[in-house]
């Protein structure tokens, strides 16, 4: 097939607006009669909480202060509805939203935030997922802190390890990191007749629309989401941040309401990449064929589930790396703690496991005295391979070509002579 | 002392929501009165290039330039749901939906053309540069504008929907076909470790990226560079430094991400091996491009100084401690 | 409240300012020149880079009163009539733009660099834009764009 447009480096269609400064991000929106919103966030990681807005609301220029009492349906979340739009009785992480102040200027809104009296009755928190997995650990939500366990069982790993010529083990840890997109969250919402329009930068406007409609108990078609230019996302704009606050504020005040997060607030407000602890045991036979792998992966999802179930599932499925292994046992767990919540971030569970499986590969290669390229080529997926889940890779599996291309470009000479 | 080492890493990445969850993208293609094609779709441009890539797919269906495609994705009230801009799924899933919508519209336009031109069949017709015509006698043809005029207020408008195929895995064994397609990525990285101060510099790096088919080479290169930077940050800089649930590194003064001076040049090799279920054979690459960077750096550090760092990020203090421990062992 | 006068993109403006206002607020909120972005508010990310009296500055670190009488160039002011500035053109052609939020600041840093060093090496370009963070592009296509822009600009000089 001769292609005319596909395969060409066509100039980015949104480029012109961006290089001229004309692209509109939500912070760039202004409307007549616009007022400002500001979020009060928890300073404690785990506490029963009471807030008193009586003083704050008397500050001249304060239009309204939203608390949980104002939210028709105070739950949201991409998988489990475990976030509250505004916390009612309990905070589970530093940064949990408690109130949303609407005032004529941003400055007044900030002053009102400081004037809200918050009484925290602290509860013992849990910050280590291993502690959180214990039965007597403080519970972040009702029920167990372990919200997901993925199991992969293929063959008999223990028997296979017995027969392996070389076995390596390791425990790997990744840190909690942030998307750090350059555009801090911002948004503007206004009423249009009996509809609410919310202008934000989001990865999934139709899901935001649904979550706003559910929280406000409004028909879906009465909520319109305008997705402005988006200043980077990387997974960090999957979960709701201010969308429902703004929609509710616009609905209850009848005014256009804008909010902009500072960089610090952005760090507190959106999800993170799950830090994972990964135990790996991998074994190969004397020809350098991988025979068995065992992995146990613990992912800290912080105070809310967000995408944890799917992330730890993806981590589990990808834990073998792109290699054929006849015997595999994988367990991955998603665990609540009182840390900031983790969710989607570029890689989505498949970013963490290569820290483990690729170092295991090199360690095994060294033990077998095979160079790392050859060792990967011996074991890599190819057309017809079966993954550990039993999926047949029936087409477009050019991993071998990728490995060879890199080895060649790096002028890497294979040192197979030492191989047993 | 400065020591150099080389490391490799290879990864795979399964596209989409996965595990049998309905992964659906919807799109609408419409012929405008000016003969341009408008695509309505709820797929977000987050910077990854979705608008451009998806416009190219639509343009390809009509063999016309991207300038003739109007791409509307910003308003939920006029765009159909195309799922999230995540899981490296927009090129594959929404690309397919747009291709289907555009092809449906094209066929409809051909119907109008056949009737207008008094032809007996669709055989031998070409669609190119805003015209539908008989290949053997190009004068026998009709422009998109004329077609739009003919149908008038009815507006030719067709939808397209694509649902990816995955299965739910068995709860006890994990068996199943949880994702499709899989994208592959391999990095080779050379680092230089300064053993006196514990810093790591990337000297050279090569990425071989499976793209299925590359829709836009420059955009893929941009994804690789950006993915490299994010992987580099993950490997040696980034940590929120949590203390009792408090993010201590919550500003760019202490949460360090790579700057232009930290980034090496990255040699890029596209491996094209079209995926039959992808639009023109394309697969998603947004996430795959970043995954092998950090492990390749870790393997390179080992090659350079003989130390396996199992906890990232490999900050200078961590590396110095490890170097000292190794020295004591010897 | 105080009134300051400053020149922005060739136009002279008198602006009411509050004492704690930054140049960034004047540009964005008062003059509605929203091409200048705020990414961190503390001079770390460079998204708010503008050129003040020929020198690139972070508009979030300049108090409004400090801009009194100064000449400011923002992204809205670098175009030449209907034509893109060569740096803009190069950014577009070489794929230097992804999400676009760092782009205006990046272009102004590139301009400040090329104004003082018309043919920088790639290393010098890296140094020159090291105060501008970008999370999307990994910088390499930006570096290439600045190289290309320097060629465009030199060619223009030669043609004069």
C-alpha cells in the first residue's frame, strides 16, 4: 500500500498556536464578573476533622465557602468511588480537599482559607505498605488496606528452580515520583442556562463530564467539559482535581469561577507513580534459557485507589519482561497507606517492573558468562511466543530486531565464548 | 575517577485498558460545504501529538493533505467519547475509530459521486486531493465541494467505532489475553560515573523503537527524547521524599527533573513491523519509549563500577555509600 | 495602588499595580498577554521568561514596580508583522513543541541567547536554555530548532 500522509513528518497541527502564545490553557481564560476559588487542604495525613467556616465567611468579598454539606453526591474516583469531593469526617492524606472558598479576588480567597478553623483529631497513620498489609494496621478506609491481589501461575516454579543452572535473586525499590507537567492545574466553570460548563485541561473530558454529573446529581447532557490546551499530563490528569469543585461553585453562585493551583498545590492535588517493592527470583538452564521466575510486587497506592488495581495488574502481567519463561509465579498487591495517592503515570505499572527484571537479566547473564545481548536474544519474545499469561504473540513482534539494532548501533560485540 | 559502562534493557508494553474491559473509541467524520473533512472525537491532545497523528490518519483515507482536515476534540457536547488519552491507546484505538469513520464517509461520498456521474460501478474510482474520479478518465470526476453542495443540508456525516480485543484473565492463574497489541522498546546506554562525587552522566544512548508503522517520524522522535528524559529523571533524580505522608520535595527547587544540560543526544532507530489490527499498521509508543531507560542506566552503572543499585533514584549520596561499601569489601 | 509605565512589545502602557504584584501578573492579568506562562512562581522553570531591556528574566521574579520604565518583549511581541520570527519557524519545523506550556519562555530564552551569541554550539544552546524546564520533549528537538534558527538569522544578516 502506498501511503501519502502516514509516514511523513507533517508539522504538528497545534504547533502554530503554541509558538505564538495563542494556545489557551485554562489559566489563560478570563470572563466578565469572574470570581476566584481556592481549596483548603488537609495538613494531616490521617485524622478526624471538623471545620468551622463561620469566621471565614464573614470576610468581605467572600461569596461562598463550599464544604461536604454542599456536595449532592460526595464521592468520586476512577475505579472505586473512594475519594470525597470535599472531606466530611476524615482525612486520609495530606492535601485532601476540605473546603473550597469562592471570593471576588484570589487574595481574599487565600485570606478566607487561612481564617477557616480546622480541628484535627489525629489517628495513627500508616506510611509503609508492608505495615499496612498487616491485619492490625490502621485502616485507611473501611476494610482491608489490601485492595487488590493479582496472581499469575504457570508451571511449577519451585521444581524448575531446582533444575536451574543459575539462579539470581534481588529486591528492587522504586520511588514515588510526580508527573511534573509544566502547566499546573487550573480551570474555569460557568453557568450557561441550566447547564454547567467546565473548562479544564484533562486527559479524558467525557469521564470528567460523567464524574461531575454524578457528583452534582445532574443529567449528563447538562454538563459540558471544554478541554483547553493541555500542558502535559503523563497520567496526572486522569483523576479529578478541581473539576467538581468548580462546577459546584458555578452552579451555586451563578458566577464564572476560576482557580489556579500553585506548583506546591499541584504536587499535593494529583496522583503519583506507585512506588513498588519487587522481589525477584529468576533462573536459567545451562544453555541460557530462562526456566523460572518468581516475583512478588507490592505497590503503595497511598490514600486512594485511583487506578491502583489496573496498575498492579499491568505490573504483574509485565513482570516477566519480554521473555518466554515456562514457569512463572507472580503476585502483585495494591495497598492503601496514608501517603499521597498514586495512580496513572506513563508506564502504568510497566515502568517499575523493568527496574527488577532487566537487572535480573544482567545478573543471570553474568553468572552464565553470556553477554547481555545474546542472553536477551536467546529468551526474547518472537512471533509465536506465548506470554506468561498464555497469550500467543501472533504478529508484529519485532523485539529481536530491536535488540540487534541497538547492539549494532552501540558497536557491541557479543562475547558468547565464555558461555557454558 | 571517571568510569564508563554500557547497559541494555528491553521491554514490552501492552496497549489499552486491558483485561477485557470494553476499550472503545468513537469518532465522527463529516464533509463540510467547503469540501474539507471535519473529525469530531473526544481524544485529548496532551502534547503527545494526538491531533496531528489522528489528522494524518483521516487525511490518508482521503489522500488529501492534513490542512484539509478540521480536527475538533475539545468539547464534550459535540464530540463522541473516545476514551482516555492514556495507556498509549489513542493512536491505536482512536486511530482505528477515525479511520473507520472516514472510510464510511468516503464510501458514502462515492455513492453520491457514482449517481451524479452516471457510473455503473465503484470499480476504478480514485479519491484524491478533494476529488472522486475515474482513474482511466480523470475528467469524469466530482469535487468534494460539489458533493457537499449536492447533498445540501443533509450533511454527509458518518460515525466509526473501534473496540479493542482483550480478555479478562483467570482470577487464580492469570491466564488470558489481557492486552493487545504489545509494543517493544530497547535501549543501549553508556554512562560515565564520577566515583569521587557519585554523579552519573549519560554519554551515549540508542533507542530501537517498535512503532508498528511510524505515522509521523518527527513526533515519534520527540516522544523518544521526552521518554528518555523522564526515564533519566526516574533513574537518577526524582523522588518526592515522603516523610509521614508529607511530600518534602514539592517544588522545582528540590524535585529535580532533567534540564537541557542533563540530556544526552539519543540515536533513534524505528523498527517497522506493521500490526494488522492497527491503523495503517501503527501501534502506540508514548509509554514504551520511556520504560527501558532507567534499567539500562542501572545496568550501565554496574558495568562501569561493579555495583548493583537496586533502589532508584541513584542519587550521588546513595552511589557514594555503595562505592564505599564495595571498597571495604575489597 | 500605584501607577507604573512600561513598554511592552513596542506599546507604552500605564498600569495600576498593587505593591505585591509581579511583572508576570501585570502581563497576564492586566495586559492579558497570556502567552507568558507561570509554571512554578519561583524562578525555577523558566515558563515565564520574557526579555527586559535586552536581558531574559523570569517575570515571576521581577516585581511590577521594578519594571517601571523598562522595555519588555513577550512571545506576543516577537513576530514580525504577519511573519513568524525565525526561532518560531524553526520550533515549528523541528518539532520543538509538544504540550507547548514551556514553549513561549523557551523561545524567548533562545532569542536572548542568539542575540548575544549568533552561532552557538549545541552545548552552548543547552547551557543557554538550561533555566527553562520542559517535561515533554527531552530538549533535543529544541536544541536542533535553536541551531536551525541561528542559521536562519545568520542568513538574514548576510542578505541584508
